[in-house]
C-alpha cells in the first residue's frame, strides 16, 4: 500500500528548532511529531516545494531551496534556518562547504554515518548540530564518547533514522546503549577542534552545554 502523502502545505504539528539542533535532526523530529513513520513522507513534501528529488545529505543543509521548503513546512522564520545552511564551495581540492563562515571538506561533516550522545538523546530528545562534525568525538556535557556504530548489530548509525532514537537496522534503543567515559584531555581536544574549523563547545554559567561557532 502506498503511503498517504499529505498535500503541499505546512505541517499540522510544528515546533521551534532548538538553537543547537541540526537541520536534519529538526526534520526528523518534525516527522515524528506529525506521526510519520518514514522520512520518505517528509522528503516528498519538500520535493513538492522544490520540484526536484531530494537527497538526505548534503542536500538537506546545502541547498537554499530545500532549507526554504523546510521553513515553509514548519511555518518558522526562513532567515533563522538559513543561518545553518552549508554553502557549497567549488574547489579543485574536492568537495568543500562553507559552514558558519568556515570552509570544511566533506569528510569533516559526518557524511557517511551519524553520531550521537545517548545521554543527550535521552534527556533532550533532539540531535545536536555539533554531532555533524567528525572532529567532535565526545560529549563535553556528559564526558562520554559519541557513538556512531550500533553496539548490537555493529552497523553505522544512519542519518535517516525514524524514529531517531532507534537504530534503523536492528531497532535498538540508542538512548540506553552502553557509554564510555573519556578523560578531561579528550574533552578539551574535542572542544578545541580547530584544525578545520573554529568550533567550540562552551559550558555556560548555568552548567548547560551550548555549541557555538567562534573565531580564534
């Protein structure tokens, strides 16, 4: 039976995007809020706006028309969402993207697999933008290593998980998988990941971990 695709319009249930939420993670969360069992339905809605087929990555965050379509579907400010767009850079050295004013190669952007902090996913229920960077390998808030392989089926985590809390292959609940503590040195190294981008994870005075793009 073919899925019952909604007609071209804003989603019935919308939500604001968390400031440090990834664009793809936001899209997954919107799909879940609207009861969609597959990302395919959301992709179809976006394609209706753009009139072109949609590929998950990097199209979700690198094409202006796709980001604009997401904003229309969610009924949110397009300008705010555009700030998280990756701008494609033509380079003889390979595929590069301008991310918040910094040029990054595609292999620095977790293209082939996703990574998560199980504890963040359990406590907050969304996917952080910081996890899109391959150089960010630990959660500074919980001081544990990020997970990119399911411990049960040993397969890489998919970006297109529905629901986002489950492994798309074996359906293991990723919120409750074993975690590995890391040293303060490893946390610092991940925080000051600057070989490819001036990226920082800062701990605010209220104790909350907030991701920011900063210079220097």
